[in-house]
């Protein structure tokens, strides 16, 4: 073996390694490689030295030990500016290794294939991870590359001569990030029951760069969890329209989460994360029409999610109403529907096949922990799933709802669950009539919802996501002719609201559970 620059290449994902190795050979590099990688390179005519020939020690323990040898790690970790390190290498006849190209066993992909534990354990990479860590630690002297997408940039830098320190540092940082995610995946597999560990690394991976953040001057990106299911947002596909923004995805998440509560054909219009129109129907076109009629003003510029395929009946309704939407998301779209929607250049049309599969609670339960970044840290809590069944609700006053009102009470309660607190939802016939969201006091939210419902509030259901601390909401509901109030109950002054309901013929239902959403 010559004393030219030495590269060690050991990759499970072999995409791009042949042109990379060929370019290195053309530049006078010597290549050391392992097992399958060495075979792939050799079969392609690339001159390569097997790591066993270089170290003088064969691979053993079924390949568990291949590169864990002083000849390898001495060559990587030796500090080039330290005479003692370089003399030690020379004393043993080891060469400095200047480039490490490694990617790891596919632990995440293996998990997804439902293997045995023995198969999973064999896909925990030890040698490769150690090579990356050693090379990244010694980045002033050693280049490290773990991502095939970085090969072109690496070759370009090498063609220009010495690779500068900034690029070396970036590659080292990329290696440590890769290792951090890899280790987090393993930790979550080995210890899945610890929901809030003392130390937490979230194994997120960038899915998309976004058009912008909450405002156009802010940048943003979307990161996905591993093991994504068909109901996750990472499964959606932008078919046409501008790139997605931060706000688009936040609103889509709100709409998809709300629709996950229902099996029936349903439509949900969202504006600023709050539902402004929700309806169930015999078919998706009728559901969408009813959701629109709930609040035809607020839906303008909103996000609409449908849990059934979009056909020309839906598109014709959008065209007839001259309705401008930011996003239309559904499981699929007919060809003629896509052709007609293509004329709307500013509309984002998104296919999310999982929308037809989502059932109650699936959306939230797909994540073990829901979080929010705050100054200096992250808040985590378990998802709000497992709503109390209506069979466990109690009739708190003298009057009981009709069968139709029971159905509407459950519908309104589930919509309120997905509305920013303080939340009040007015509904009848499985559609919203008015929504009051995010107000600083509950009676303010109630008045907004009742004003939006207008005369249609007569005989309808009013749902409150939290208990009624005073009788003011019940008083406002009685004046509007509301037929049923559904709320968690539990206030010290519950009796005040019950008295108002009894005096005016309203039914009062207690669910026993609140659904705040901040």
C-alpha cells in the first residue's frame, strides 16, 4: 500500500459510492473498504484494499468486528499537528486515514418491517457509528461523510485542493446529528415505556423546507417522526399550487385532527387553527356545502379538509361560490377535478390518502407525545385521546335531550375539543352553526358563537370545552333558544347554570372531562 491519501469507505447504502471512489482513485487516493462495500467497488473495477488485509486481522463474530482495530482508529484519531501521534503511527506502520465515508445499518427501516428482536439487534451499528464519531472528533485532520447527498460537494471541494475548515466542520456536525438521531431511535426501541425520560433526544428528520414561517420574513421547515403511518402529515403530497408555509401545515394539522373524530363523510374548514365550519353528510359534496354555509365569511382564505375523494360536484361548488381557499386536502381527486382546479394557481391541492383511513383519535394517537417549544425548553404532554363515551355522560337537570339532540351534542362536543379555549360551539343536524374560540372569558366566546348562529340557534346544541363557572353562558343560551348545553361540569356553581336550564326548558349534559386546547 502506498502512502498516498487514504480513504475508508464502508456503506450500507451504496448509492453514489462507485463514482465517488473512481474520482478518489483518479486523484491518487488509496481506498480501504469492508465486506460488501469492498466487493461492490472491486466488481466495478475500483482498486480497493480490504480492511482485513490492511489490519492483518480477519473479520469475525459474523462480521460484528471488522474495523475495530488500532490500525483503523489510530489512523483516524491521530492528530496531524502532534509529532508524538504521527511518530506512534509510524512505529506501528499505520497510515493516517484522511477521509471516512460511512453510513449505518438501516435500523429505522428494519423496525418498520416487523422483524424479530434478534434481527433488530443485528441492525444496531457499532463499528460504523464508532468510525463516524472518531472521524468527526478529528475533523481538523479528517473529512467525514455519512450522507450520499454530500458526495458531489465533497468531490468538488477535493477537486479544488484542500478542503477548508468550514466545510470539514459542517460535515462533522452532520455526522454527529446523524448519530444522535440513530441513537435516539435505538433508545426509544429499547425503552418505549418511559414517556418522559430524564434526557430526551427527538429523532426527527427534515421532510420539507417550507415557503416561510408564521410570517413571510420567518424561515421554516417541517420535520417528521420516524415510523410514520398513513395518517401522519408526512404522508401527504402537494399535487399543485405554491409551496406550503408554516401556517398551512399548522391549519392542516388542526383540520385533519378534527376529521379524525368522525367515520362519516365530513368536511372541516379551518382558519387560524380554529374550525369555522364543520359538517357531516350523506356524501362529501353535501358535507362541504353545509360546512361552507356555517360561516361563508371566515372560510375565505382558509384550509378545507375532506375525508372522501373530491369529484366535480365539490369542485363545481367551489367555482359557483367563487370561493378562495389556501388549501384543499382530501384522500384523492378525480382527473376532471384536478384539471378544473389547476386553473386556480394560488390553491394548494393536497392528496392525503390516510384521510380515508383515519378513525376516531388516530391522528393524535399516532404520536406518543405532543409538544411545544417554549423559551429555553420544550413542553410535552400525552395526546388528548379517549374521549368519554356519551353513554357515560349524565343528564344534570330536569330535561333530557331528544335522540337527535344527543347526536348533535356529541358532534358539537368533539368539534369543541379541537377549538382553541375558551371554546363554544353551536351545532344542529351534524353541522356547526357558530363557533366562539380563544376568548379570554367564556361568555365572550358564547356570544360570538350565538351571534354567528343567529336565529338558527333555536333548539340547537351548545357545547363548552370547559365547565361554566357562572350562569352567564346559560343565560345567554336561554335567550337565544338553545335546546341543550353540553359541558364537563365540576364548577362550584354548577347548580346556578342548572337552575337556568331547568327554568327555561333546556337540557344540561355533563361529560365529566374537559378538552382545553391552548
